[in-house]
């Protein structure tokens, strides 16, 4: 009886340890393929200010979260198109939007959506998972 309880306890512990140290699921393995692509140098462009005599300037560092390493050659090939899209969207923004946190998030989402559409049209693949501003300075 004691031996049976010891065996069942040992089996239960082995089962518990096996589930705790189980290999990662397929979803986690696919996340490991994510890479980040940054632009060098930083993007510096202007935006619309409320005054007619001056322009505002913004300097941003943009990192693209690429869904898979295999897309990096395509991202590099289309870098001029990507940069043009980012700069064009910033140039259309007003000062209030550039300087507010909610405006910055709206701009980030707009750039991400437009880049996803452009890259999917050019390559037939959904390459981007996200877009990050790692530096965001305005004057």
C-alpha cells in the first residue's frame, strides 16, 4: 500500500515536471523568427506648424518589426519606398498632432497601416507586425 502511494506520487511529480518543462508551442517558435529593421541615419523632416512663417522639425528613429527573417531582403529592397511613405505622412501632420501622445500613436498606426498595404501590394506578403518609434524629437 505504501509502495503504491509512493509510485503514484512519483508518477504525478514526473508528469507535473514534464508539463512545466514542455517544449514551446508552435506560436512561440514562430515569434523567434521576428526581427527588427532600423533606418540609419534617423529620419529628419518637417511638419506643418500653426504659424505660416516657420516649419517644425521632427527627428524620429523608426524600427520595423518584421514578421520573419526571410523578408529582410525585400524590406531592404523597398527601403526608399518605405522612407518616402514615412516622410510623406509626417509632412502632412499638424503641430498639435505631432506634439501630443495620442497624436503620435495615431501617426504610428497610420504609418504602419500604409506600409503594410504598400508592402503587401509590392510583394504579396504581409511582412510587418508592428512599427516602433524609438526616438521622437520635435522642435
